[in-house]
């Protein structure tokens, strides 16, 4: 399989792939072919074939993505939106083509996608822009709609990644607004009945994840959007664990903002994005200021360009943008529905397998219930760090710890869990090797005694 | 012995469960002893320890802790307790300095068993960069607590 870096071909590929049978998951032969595009997966670790089950933290890059980055540096490296020479024009064009391509991947228009370093920066961009709207005289009177003050509320959920929690804590601290959260039940599922109570007339912002990086549960986005709309609150979707793994249409979901990170979707680190409805982005005050985001500048003040340029101050990352666009082509060509269906199978295999192992507590949806292709769990009597070490010795890479979700772990009575997360290149054999190794853990550490 | 078995020697797994010195709760310091207490956290994995040192008549007269964490961090706190009690602060500092040197050596410096006793078994962790912090947690807490007690 090879993805093409030209957005034009990407468009025709999209069309072609709509004719494919989308509900059919990938099959073993296809996954085997996909793996040929990921050289890193062929290595051995501790003398055993690498079993990479940490794509939820960061994914691997296919050759086409790495080649696109190299090609940029070999042929077109130049600053964008500055300079009139050939290379600058060329770089600007592919930079903007990439924006259109990635925007269309999530159902957005190209002026609605702002490049950031990652999802964390995108969320901070939002929080600081709202913060800026909350203080002093605004250049743009429309910015008032984002202003927060005492009495206003920001609502998040108890299962958020710290990236979608702390920026809101800080925004509330700076503005005097109150942070409240939709709690989870004992199984780690969002309590939607409580959501209806938490989201009220004072609520200005509702920020929540699309898919949990710990439980693997998929949020009922339409339900939360409906509650937020009723009270005119803005919605912020953390799409870090959905954009890479399932078809995503921000317009169909009706959210106001969404964020994701390229490194979790076959692209390198250093590139992510903020989606915002055009009308909103164009009314928001900037976060970072400086070159490339301005109109007229005097010694006293400056005018700002419309979005997305308004939020892209300074010389931008370009090779990463091209790499992400190429990664998106690869995903699209493979078929997001097929990837989602494949990972759904793997997620079920993980959940069923883990639930059967004595002394293992599966976190999140029970086997048979909807979950993404990841599973976190606790091994009774063995700390997650030791579980991870044992698996590493078998060449199996998993994540251990609180996965940047301390409040959720605390709520579930856990300090750390082990998490296995899959992607389009994960095989059923790898999942089985992982399950077999987990089944040995308690005996090795004498926890069975 | 494989690297993994080297890391998880029986003595380590024994101490991870036995947790010598994990008796902080309900045991106030002895009257007349100089007391120092330290709380250390490893934010990447959530391992945590609160450790109290008492010194009297020129030696570490008691060491008690409360903590939660992986087998390496718990075994390390237990082995440290066995080793430190009865030693002078100067002797303990010598042990801690050597322990740190071994742990940072990526498996290159062998532990002096004369000096560290059973705690020398923790040297298997030095091969695993991510586990060095686990092994060091209690020691850092002890050094910190001792500095306060002095
Ligand atoms: C659900 C979720 N939100 C946010 C993030 C933060 O992403 P990043 O660290 O790339 O900014 C992650 C990844 O760690 C995540 O899984």
C-alpha cells in the first residue's frame, strides 16, 4: 500500500474508497501488507519480535510519511506566507493544500483548521484565547462572547486526559469562573443523567473527549452537544483517540471546536490541529502574537488576519504539516471504516481475553460492549510498572501508569494501570501473544500464592 | 539468569511483600529523638513514599515509612530500612552515595555487597533506565529526611 502526497490524488482516492465496502474490517492479509510500510515494526526487542501495543500514546509512521518529509527538505524547503520567490510560493501552496486535505478528513472547511504542535497546544490556544477575551478592552467587540467571569461555569468530565482538564482549571482560576465535571460511575462510564444537571444556564463551555484513552469508551457526543446547545454553551471535543481510529465528521457531530494530534495518526510529533467553526475562530482574540498573523502594524497596535492565520504566529512547521497530510491520505486510502471495524475486533479480543485471566480487572466497557481498540487493566497483586516490565521482556510494548488521567484512576480506586492499544497494523497474533504473556504475570511475581 | 530474573530476584520479591519499616502510621517518633520526614513522588507512575528518620545518640535509631508503588520501589524501601537502622548518618550517606552511583551506572558498576548487604540485589534495576527512579525513591526520601533531622 502506498499513499500519495498530492492532495489532488487524495481527493480522487476518497471518491474511489467510498465505493469500497466500508463495514468490512481489514483482514489478516491486508494487515500483513500494511505492516510492510512500517519498517520499525520488523525489529526484535530482547530477542523477540516487537509487539507494539502503545499506539494510543504514539503511533508509528509509514514510509510514505517519512518520504514526504524528506522530499520536502530535499526539494521545497522554504518559509510559508513570507517571501515572493519560487520556493516560498511552492511551500505556501503545499502547506495550504495540506490544510485543505486534513480539514476535509474531519469534515471541516480549510479555513477552520489551525495548525498547532499537538492537541495540548490546541486546547491551551482555546483556553488562552478565551482568557484574553475575558480581560480588558477587546479590539473585536465580538470577542465578548468568549469572556468568562465569576458565576460562569466550565464543564468537563471526570475521565479527561490532563490536557483537556488543566487548561480549563487554569482558565477558571484566571477568570473566576467555576469548573465542574460530569462524573463517571464505578465502571468508569460517564453518567449522562448527571450531565443534564451539570450543564445549566451558567455553563459557557463544555469540554469532553470523544473516546477515552483509558477506558476505550466512546462518548455519546450528540447527547452532550444537545445539552450544551440548549444553554448556548460552546463545545470542545478532544478527538485525540477518535480522529486516528474512526471516521470523524465534526460538522455532523455539531461540535464547535475539536483537537487532535498528528503523532497518534501515523504522522511525526510536533504537529496537531484545532478545528473551530469559522464564525467562532474569526471572532476569537489571538493567543500567540507576532509575525505572519497581522494586517497593519504601528508602534501602538496591530490588526489581525482572519483565521486560521490569526492563530499561526511565527514561522510555521511545514514538513510536519505535509507529513500529516500524507498520513491522512494513507488512512483514507486504507479506509477509516475498515480501520475502525478492525480495531473494534481487536478491542473486543483484548477485552474478552483480559476478562478471562484470573486476577485481572478490566477497566471500562465489559466484553461485548462498544469500545475502541484499546484496553487498560489492573493485575491484582502486581503493580502496573512490573506488569509492563514483564511484557517488555517478551518484546511487548505497553503503557503503564495513570495515562495522564489521574482523577479517573483515583475514582476507580487505582493509581496505575497497564494499557494495550492497537492500530491498523496490529495483528490478532500480537493481541494473542500479549494475552498469553499477561496470563503468566501473577505466577511470575508470586501473586498467585 | 536473564536480565528480568536479575531484576526480580527472590530477595526483591520477598521484600516487595514484606515491606520492612512500612509502619509509619500509628507509631509516633520516640521522645528525645531528632526527627526528619520526607515525601517523595514519582509523577510518571504514581509511586509515592512518606519516610521518617529518627536519630539518637549519633545513630539512625528508627526509620518508618508509608508508601505505594511497584515491587522495585517497595523492595528498595524495605531493604533500606534493614540497612540504615543502627548506622551513623555519615555511614548511611556513604551507602546512599554508592547506591546512587551503582544505580546510575546502567549495569556497569557492581554493587559493593559489604557496604550494601542485601540491598546490592537492587543493582539489577540499574540496567533499566525507567526503573532507576523506582529504586531511588526511598533513598532520596531518606537522605532528605536525614538532612532535616540533623
Ligand atoms: C485523549 C487524549 N487527549 C489528549 C492527549 C494529548 O495529546 P498530546 O500529548 O499529543 O498533546 C492525548 C494523548 O496523550 C489523549 O490520549
